[in-house]
């Protein structure tokens, strides 16, 4: 079975790997994730789909040491917030991985295989140093 | 706001009570509050019940056990602020002129471990993007980075609240801890250790509200949710923008409640605030205007927030000592403050307390701030 995204509305899998599917409002000039019916920051009703950048820097990070309910993947794992490259700034919640995780560390987007809600393999996103 | 008085309060202790039902705990708290007010359940005109995990018609079950049905009985869910939401609705139902006497209570019997919430989509849980302690930890990281506070300061909050909790017979944890013990306890999500996080548990609290008369005055109450934009908001969005100019919901609610009461932070004598984790309390201090941004270290160093200090915070021991039964926690704070303002808080009495503030915040992005005046 070919890999499938953990939720097809938030990410796409193709020859480029993983892409985060965001939204962009021309009138507010703001991007967001995942794509929303209206701009979640201003309410502007002019959303266009946009592929989000694959690179950014770590803003905040922690480690999850106990598996939360509904999660069947490995622990511990990194969790944090990445400031995506591009202007204006967009902060995205993400799994984090790799050596040297620290505030300001450059990270790039990758796919990570995890059991999905139906316990079958699926792919989510991770930002790696 | 019009003259709404709290004429009776009651509590079922917070903790773990085996097979005891949430309904039974609610009955205990409600009967105590009704008894203080000198009435029975048949004498109230409406009832508002805060609960998140209580299930269908949880409040009705309590009133039914007390022969108090026939009136409107409304369950209210607003995450950790459920009891605050119920209190605001109860107060508004009197202020509107519709009722003269209502019952407000909160009950909870929570599962153990990390709270599972239907708030998250199944895929978010499967992706590991739902653990509440991790989001608390990220907020704590931000506080430390932006203010220069350290894990030692977080530990000092736990030491303070656990020391206060020793004098509270209704608390779950009544043993003082040292900063070393806090820092050495199990690391859950850096920088938060086990002792820096409150425990979900069980309990109930109740108040009777009446139009005018005697009793502690409910001078201000406001429930607010997050403005859009903050990625660390309690509604756990997956993205956010620069939030430096966006007021957090606690600040919004405090501004409303202070304005209603015609009072400000300088008028307060005692505060009960949300200490889901130690950093959450430190954040609340600045959001409520109790200290300037970054002023928390000085407050801790001077012992200002300790019992006997300039403005004691969480003399009950806070959620770090009591645990957090979601629907009951906000009203538990109100019960504590009413006892403080009556001068009946025993070994944890804040001398001469006349004005108190209660604060909760949680899932659903709701913050509730209540101002009470003796």
C-alpha cells in the first residue's frame, strides 16, 4: 500500500515528499495552517490554497515523554513551534526531530510514518534539524 | 453590575474518592451551600451546573436527589472555566431581573492521567499533537525566554502553593515540598516536572446567589475567550502569527471585571489564580496586573504572594495542592475567597481581607475573572 497522509486536508504526499497545505488571504496578506474557510486571524473571506515553505527556525520546543491518549507512535518525541521562512511570519505547531534542537535552529520539513487514527500506517510531518 | 450576593457556599473536598459518584459529591457541596443560606433546594428559582465530564443532565441528577427539580437546570461546559461560566450565567440571571435566588455549582469526576478531550480530531491525537502538558511546557518555555525567569522560579511557585495547601483540609496534597524535590521530580515535558503540574481529580463546589441582602458581594465577573492569532492559545490552534499586540483572554476578562467592580489590582487583598502548571500562575500575575511583565522574580524574592505577604496568591494551596476537577475548580476558588472575606479561613486566613479575585483559564480558550467584595 502506498503511503497516505495522516489527514489529506493538512498535507500532501508526492514526488517532492511532504507538503503542508495552508491558506492565504490576499487582503490580509497572512498565511495560515491548515487551510480555513476564512482567514483565521482577520475573518477575510478570500482564501486561496497555498503550499507552505519547507524550511524555518525553531521558536519553542519541548519533549513529550508520556504517550498522550490516541497516540500509538514512539515516545519520547519532540514537539514545538516552528517559524516558517517567508514574510509575514507564520508559526506552526510541529513534531521536531534531530540533533541540536534549540531556539533559532534551522529546520526542514520531512515526512514521518506513524500509526493513523485507524492504527494503519500513515504519514505526518516533522521539522528536522 | 447590580447587587448580587453570595449567601451560602459549600464544598466537597478535591481528591480521589473511589466509587463515590459526581452526583454524590455535588449533593454534599450543594447541601452545605443551601444550609449556609438557610434554604433548601426547593427555594431556588434556577440552577446552573458547571461540568466537563459529567455527562448528560449532570446537574439535574443533583437537584433530583434533593427534590429540587421543576426549575430550569442548566449544565455549562467551558473547559477549566466551566464553573466560572456557570457563575456568570447565574449572576446575569439575577442582574437581568428574572430571578432573585439561584444555585450555582460545579461537579467533576475525571479520568486519571493525561486528560483526553474530544476537542482534538482523531488525526491530531494520532500525530501526537494533542498532549496538554506539552503545550503548557511550550508556554512555560516562552515565559522563561522572554522574562529571564528560570526553572528555579517555577519551583518556588510550587513550594509556595504546596506550603499553603498544608493548612487546607479540602486539598488533595497536604505535604510541603522543597524546590529541590520539585526540580528532581519526574520530567514530564521540559521545563515542567511532575510536581509543577496539577492533577486532574474529583470534587464539587456550590454557591447560592441572591439579589441584595447580606453576604459577600459579587462585584464583577467576566468570561472571555482568545482573540485570534496566538499559536499558544488554549484553543490549541496549529498556526499563529506575531501576537505581541494581542491581549490574552485573562487580560480581557480582568479588564472587564475590574471595570464592573470599579476596582483595580491595587485594591486586591487576596487572589486565587489558575496554576494548572507553575508557569501558568506566573503568567497570570502579569496578565491580571498584579505585577509588571517580568516582575515575577521580584514578587517571589520578596515573598509578596506568600501568606503574610503583600498580596497572597492561592492561599488555598491552588490547583497544585487541591488538584483540578474541571467543573468544580472555579467555584472552589470562589468558596475559598468567600471564606477569606468572611474571615473564616482558619490557619490560612489572609488578615483583614476585604477584596478578592478569582481566575481560571483553560480549554475552550475561556478565561474567567471574578471580583468579590466583603
